[in-house]
């Protein structure tokens, strides 16, 4: 018996597995016959192998099949997806840039504009107010109560035109600051129905009147572009999302796989798109119902030349014409009043006529093709009607510079009146007409339009609303 | 089961085709991992990892024995698992020699280093075999598991382990001898045929 070596061991092991060539096998078999040690080794190795093969095969404790997630499989991204995603991102970025530009521009304008009124004492609050835009607009009119904010208060206090309590309805200057900074200065809807008018039931201004001129807001970038960008962002994001989720659904369906539930990122995308869509809807609604005005600039214009203040003079250093509450009880100042109109915007001008009641002129957009300064002057250039009842305190002359022509569309003249006037016509408001001097005779103001317009008479508040198409001499008249 | 067609489909990304293959081979892979790692849960983890990496690298399969190819992924997964265990060592099951070197003398296994308690636990043949497998260096264990338990031929073992054929031969021979030495300590548990054979020897 020769000692076995590792070479022998390998040979025997390979022989066991049938891995030897025929020659090698024959040689090994020869040796096995003679060599006891070889035989023993072969027995041991085959026994070892047999034991291992006797090991029971265990069943897998579970199925090791792969889910798409484990396999790292992802549904293919639709080819158009990146395009829409990129479009959405670009539109969003542009939207915020435009938004920032629009905010900062008007905000600065509002701050500039809000500075001068401070010189006017009580009128200082006109700079801007967010919570009650119409009230803010009327705030400088001191004793003229804000109709919406204090309608209840007006009823109670109509008989006692105390300035102070009514003023409480007007916002304090500090109220207006946040809104002005937000770039949304005093606003007032331009639609006739939404226009804030002076409540005639309340006492007209007894102590101070500061006419208001509203400057239409000039946005650096038009609002439609701004919201168009937001719309583009929303639509492209939604399109990208729909494209992708549809392709994912198809992908899972063709593979008969269970789609993974919406993960957190997907939910976030849905929520963001929904929020942006909501913001868009609100913005579009807001823009479509609102006309933006810059902060109201208070420009009192008085008949008395010494008290007159032009628009250019309406700077902080002008403090002369300030009429304070101390003048309560003095007759109202009334004099010519002007406003400059730009094409494309609607304008409203409140004018306190010599009777102490408010007359409001309302021009729709594009009343004049060019920039026009519209002026109302109390009194008439011509003889008043010779018959009937002529309310000379309610007479005025309308003119326009430089065009001088008549407005291209009908404009509205609203005249508030009081009980006294009603007594004069024995309570019959239908007798009240506004007449216009045609150059040869007095005719109904409504007849200046074609077709002739009707006069709208409301008793609460006591108001006459006429529609006219000509400038010139007007007077309230009861035949 | 049309294995080549399933493999082709799976290579094109058909997960269902691949999962059919998974069901066909999961027992083999699990058993391999179990014998190499000696632990149920680690074996399950390694099997799952093996199938995942198999799916991802399926395009590297260029024909031949798919089982051998899968065995490579599972042995790799087992080596990864063992490396992880080495980084976070648990209580070692077996004392190893200081150098962790291959010792040529079969006698190093004479001391099976089993405490009486361990012997009690290993009172079943399977436990005994697993104990002896665990006592082998991992490279030897892998070869003997693939060849003798999974029944792969030498060339398949070589392609599964990427070890040259000659080394396979030598390692298999030594591993068998060492297992034999180890299993002698569990004489009572060995199958009657095995014992008889032993006893028949002079």
C-alpha cells in the first residue's frame, strides 16, 4: 500500500464523477484492485457524496417572483412627455417673472401715488386699501359716507351729518399699506352696476369734498399675458401628466400587472396642478370682473382761483387748498372739475355740484378716441329755459379738450337729489328731466342719443340717471 | 416549459416570462443558498437578490446551461451576504484557524470543535451535514454544494464559480474528504448503507 497523495485523491474524486478518460479510468481501476488505501479512499469519497445527495431538497419558503418595482422596470415615458414638462416649467418660470414685474411696478407707483394725499389731512387715506376698495375710494370724501361699508350707519345718521362717525368707515392710512405693497392699489370695478356711488340718502358733503381721480393701472406686462402663461403652465403640466399616466396604465395592462398605487410624488404633482388651475380660475374671474386702478390721487379743484389746484400741483408741497373738518357747516365748494381720460379705459367722475348733491359722470371705455380732458363747469353759458321750474343749482356745462368733440358712445349722468327738490315737484320725480341746449332750444338730454334713451329714476336712493351723447349745457328742469 | 423561449422573452423585458423561470428554479437556488449560508432567512434574501440581479443582467446570458448561469448569480449573492456578515460579525458558528488558510492535512478537521450542546442540536443528519458544510472554507463549500447537491457537472460548476476546471477538481476532492472526516463524528446518524459500507471495509 502506497501512501495516497492529493493527486491520487483528485483522481479518485474525478473517477467517481466519471471525469476521467478511458485510459485514466482503466489505470485507476487496475490500481484499485491492488491498493487497499485507494479502495478505502474511493469508498470514503463516494460515501461522502452519497450523504450529500441524500440531503432533502427544501422547498423555497416563498415565491421569489419579481414585481416590476423589484425588477427596476419602469413604464416607458411617452415621447411628448418631456416637451410638455419643459413647456410647463418654462411657462411657470415666466409667469413668476411677469408676476414679479407686475407686482413691483404698480407697487412702486402706488407708493408714489399714496404719498401726496398725506398732505391733505383727512384725505390721506386714499393711498390704497385692500379690504374695502370702494370705501377706500370714497375715503377722502370725508363726510360723504362710504355707501357699502356704512349703509346701516347712514340710515341712522343721515339726519346728523357728523363727519367724525362717518369717517370711521373710511380706512386709516395704515390700513392701506399692505395692499399697496401687494401691488394691487385701490381698485374699483368699471362696470356701471358695480360702480360705487355716493349714497344719496346720506347727507352730501357739508364740510369737505375732495374729488377723486383714478388713474388706470398700467401693468408692465398685460394681465392677459400673465394669466396666459399660468394657463399654459397648467395645461401643459396636466397634458404631460395625463400622457404619462395613460401610457403607464396601458403598459401595466398589456403586461397584466398590478400598477403600483399613486406614489407620493404623483400625488404632489396632482395637487400642484390642481392648485395652479384653481389660481388660474380665480385670477381669470378676478381680471374679467375687475379694472385695476392705481392709487387714487386726490386732486381738489375749486372755482376760486386762489384755491384752485391743478393736477400738476397736486404734490406734497401743496397744502393750501386743504379743507378740514373744521369747516363743517360751510357751504360746499363747487367749481369746475376735470379728469383726463385715456382711450381703452372706463372712467367715473364724482362731482359735487353747487346744490351740495353729487353728480356722477360715467364714461365707458373708448368714449374718446384720444386722450381727452373732460371738464364740468357749474352754471350755463346760455339762457335757462324760460318756462317751468329750472333748478339752477343743478346746471352745468360739459366740455372736452383738446378734441372738443362729443363722446363716441353714450355716457351716463347720475344726479342725486334730496327731499327739498322732491317737494318742489310735489313728490313727482317723473317730472324731473335733464335738458340740453341744442343751440336753438332746450331738448331732453336723452334725445341727444339715437335712439333716445330713457331716464332711470330711483327713489332709494333718490337718483336720476340720464344717458346722453352730447357735451354742452345741461340743466335739471321740471316743465 | 419552453425554457429558451422564456429566456428570450425575459431578455426582452417580459417579467412574466422571467417569473415563470423563477418559479422553476427558485427551489434549486434557495437550496444552494441555504447550504452555502446555512441560514434560512439569509438564504431567502440571497435567493431574492440573485433573481433580481439575474433579471437585470439577463442579457449577459449567452446560452449554455441556464441553471449554471443562475447558480452563479446565487453564489455571488451568497458571497455578498457573507461579506455583509463579515462586516457585521455575529457569533461565529465555528472557530476558524488563525490564518484562515487552506490546510492540506485532513486532520485539521479531526477536531470538529463541536460542543456537546452543538452536537445535541445537530442530532439530525441534515444538521450534521450542514454543520460539516459550514466547517468548510466557503470556496470549497460552494464547489461541493454545486457539484454534489445540485448535481452540476464540472464544467457547469466552473462556469458558475468562474474557477478553472482543475481547481474545481481539486477542491471537490478535498471537500469530499473533509466532509467525510467531519461526518464520521456523526456515525450514528449516517444512513445504514453508508455505515455498512464503512463496516464492510477491513
